[in-house]
C-alpha cells in the first residue's frame, strides 16, 4: 500500500465515520418517536416493531461503520515516523496472530495488539510490517507495507533504528506456528544479531494469554490459554535460547515479558492478578528513564464503542418502559 492508497482510504474512512454518526443519530431518533407518538395520538397503541427493529439495525450498522472507519483512518507507518521525532517501537510477530477481521471491532474492550501499542506508544511510535496483500490496518500498530523481495532488508533497517523491538514469542496453535515459522524465525535470528540488549522486549506465551483474554487475568481461562500457547511456541523459545549469549532461566516459562540489561542479563516481568499492562512494564519504562503511563484497570470501559452501547441500552430500556406505561 502506497501513500496515495492510504490517502484514498483516509478520505473514505472520514466518509464512513460521518455515515456512522448519521446511523447512530437515526437509531436514537427512532427510539424517541415512541413516546412522541403516544403524546400526539394518546388513543392509539404504537406498534413498537416499527421503531425498535430499524433502530437496532441502525445502531449495529453504526458500530460496524465506526470500526471500519477507525481502521481506514489509522496513520500510515511512514507518515507516523516522519511526524514523530522519537525513535520507533517495532513489533515483530507471526502474521497468523494478527487480528485482521473487521468483526473483531465488535468484541468487548480493546484488542490485544491495540492494548500493547497504546502502552508502548509512550516510548515511541509503534509500527509493524504489514501482512502481504492486506487492505486495511488491523487494530494496534501502524503498518508499513513493502514488496516481498524487500521485507528482510526493510526489517533489518527498522530494527537497527528502533528504540525498542518487541518479539511476539507465542503462537496460538502448532499449525499456525508451522505456517509462519520461516519468516519469523529469520526475524528472531536477526534480532539477536543486530540489536543491543536494551533494545529487545520479549512477549512470552503467558503475557499474550493475558492480553488475549481482554487484558485481564482470568484464573482458569488465562492459564489454559497460556499452556496452549507455550506448547505451540516451543520452537520459537528453543531457537532464541540457541542464539542468546546466556540461555533464559527456567523461570522464563512463567514470565509474561522479558527485557535485557547490559551483557544480556534477563529481567523477568510477571503480572499479578488484576494488574494492568502499564504497571507490569513499569521496570521497562524505568530502564528507558521514563514514567509508565497511567492506566486504570477499567480503562477499556472508556472506549467510545462501549459508552455508545451503554447509553443506547439505557435509552432503549427507558423508552420501552415509558411506552408500556403510556399504552395502559
């Protein structure tokens, strides 16, 4: 995807966002016709299905339009780097782990890569190389799209100039691991050759499991996912241990993230129950001389999508109760 393509996507994204606002306004307006009808025609019962069903369809359409426009309006990685004086943060992951479906925008709370990018964005602009043939930025890091024959050279250059490189050392299935092993294994090899110790952050299976369970710790579900990811990711971890000057300690399998100090000494980070990602990564921020961002545990409730859903349900409930009262 080139800059002109992104410009067209951004223009279309703004149009979709406006259409989403129109659909959302229509959804609320239809609900309000119910009590207005009863005030104007007190002797006639209002057929609720004439307003309720179209209102629900318009509201769900507005969520879809807002989600799609959000992806289209996401900054292009090249423009993001040029507009931010800080060195970038580079995410390296198996393409199979991308959350690329537009339907993921309907999921409650932010997506896992979006949570990570939101926190690491306080270190530098967060970017990643995009999946070949991808049409829209997924949630999370801004993508840089390069031809297949140039991706290794591009990744090496981005690694060298990065402030931080994050390796996603997990796979959600053995099948995905096999499908993505070639390119990602090369990235692991290159990271160990090119980077200084302070430039590398590892996301391990347990950390990925916590983020993928909506960013919080669920006693049973998270543990099950963590074990599944660890089994599917053994090849990545074994490869990394062969390349590092010192093998990772046995306790690394229970850590969420690992960063390195001088001489490649690992610093293991493990989240406690109900601990935010920003708090978990606090030692990493201190290593860069930065304060971690403030992140309330309930931060995902501040999402516009969540607020719209709560407000709509409240209005829907109040109007339905009022309509029932007026119909008596």
